[in-house]
């Protein structure tokens, strides 16, 4: 039986016992049982497999008075972040030639896996994305202080993750292991917290002078975070983002019926091109049309799935080069709604393909654009 979000909340330890129901928790998803057979490098994890480490981290977190004192929403989010923080290790673990065990990229993969699982159970979007931000950056406090420019990295991180909660998780992550350098790791976490605090972004995103200052800071290493960038945009571009069937065409038709649209689906139809074949000439045609609008300083919309930051970055770079003000509109219906809407489309995308795409989904953040509108289950917020 598929769990629900209520099932997850019911498993968050509560006063006065603060008891973790391990059998119930571990039975939710097969991804948990896979942790018990996933090895780790004994240099960093003398406790053994990932399942053992995860249990130790969760126990350390639940025993922490700071976690217990958090508001319910933050406490439940951080509990499940601890449960899921290494969920990406089974798919990334490698035995190296020198005998070491590595799991490079497990934070990013783990965030994607957690997002997919939590989307299926109906977790609230803001709660889910806060949790995924913790997973994505969960190793950062271990080494932040050792980076050439820790303040810059701290400011950037504050826009995709809440640093004080990140450090609280990292402290539990450090305690939940057996290694010779455990005390050094804990000290690094404490120093990372100081970096966030001194940068003015410990419990909230760093405050930029305006939207352009923020976007420019994320794309250029030499930007002063306090510099107030001049905002003089040549045009305004709306970039749609969402899985097939999310309702991007419908949203544009309803909210901007007169706005010119560069649509990859429409271009494929014009060129009689397959959605699964070589997309090079389709994208080239789309870029040519976008450039025509940009040169004419004409507002328009770019309509494609744009479900990962890497894919979005290509079109966003083009728009930035032409001095456009960029607004991303991200649509995310509930799974059943998405699949039903896809089935009602003229060009139906196979369900397996959509679910595979959902496993790689990375909603946009304000590190990418001047504005991001989220339309979640039909409700819009920014």
C-alpha cells in the first residue's frame, strides 16, 4: 500500500518518549531496505552499512534538544531529511581499484529520489523542497570552511536551503558515524554555522539589493553581494517549466493569450519531428525564433518542459545575454492529475516516460531567474 503524507507525519517522534518506530519507518519504501546492504568506506564510516549510519544519524538528531525545540513543521521536515539524507548511496556507490568505497554524487541523486517519493505521497511542496535542499547540501558544512571563498558559497546555499537547519542536520550526521576525525568534522560544522551567521544568512536567504543583483551574483564569481545592480531590461520573457501534462499550454492561454510563444512541441509538429529522436534541429529552430524576439525587444514565452537546472541554464543563458528580465513559471499537479491531463492531450507521452522524467525533476529556484512563480495543484504562490 502506498504511504501518505499523514503516514510520514505520524512517524515523527513526539514528546515525551521521542520514540522512533523503526519497523514502520523501514517498511514504507524498498529504498530504505536497500540501505542495509549498501557498504561504506570504513575510513569515514566504521559503523558499516548505510542503514546503520542512517539509524545512528536519526537517533542523534532526535536526541538533540535543539531539534526537539523546533516548530512542528521544521521538526518533521528535518526528521525526514535525516531518514532520507543518504538515500542516493545505493545507486552511486562504487568500489575503487585502490580498495576504497565512494558514492560521488549521492547528495544530488538522493535529493531527486526523495523528491520523487515525497511527490507520490502528496507532501506539501514547500516542506518537500526544504527537505530536498537539506539532502542536496548535507555534506557542505563538513568542508565549507576549507573552501577558498566560504562566504560566497554560504550566501549561494542560503537561497536553496535554510542554513541553520542544515547545520543542525550536519551535526547529527557527524555524530552518527564511527571515524577517527569525528571531532574535527563537528568543529567544521560549528565553524560553518559561524560563516553563515557572519554572512547574514543563517536562518534566511541573504538579502540582495534587487532581483538583478541576485541573479548576477549566482552567475559571476567576481560580484560583490552588496552591489546594487542597475535594472534596465530589454524585454520580459516567461519561461515555462513542468512535466508533460502539467498544463503549461493551458496556463499560457489563460494568463497570456496574446503573448508570442516559442514552443518546442509546436516546432516539432511543424517539422514533423519525433519527441524521442534527435532534437538538435528542433532546438536550433527554437533558438532562432527566440533571438528574433530578443533582437526586437519583444516580450514572449519559452514553452518547454525545462525540468532540470542544467536544461534550463541553456535557454536562461541566451536570455541573459540579450538583457531580458526572466520569469519562470513552474507547474506541478498531483501525480494522478498529471497523468490524467497527459492522457487527455493530443500528443500523449507514455506514462513510463513521464515517471522517469519525474525522477530527475528539479524545480527552479530564485538562483536562476528574477522571479519564479510556482503553480502547485492549481494554486499559485511566489
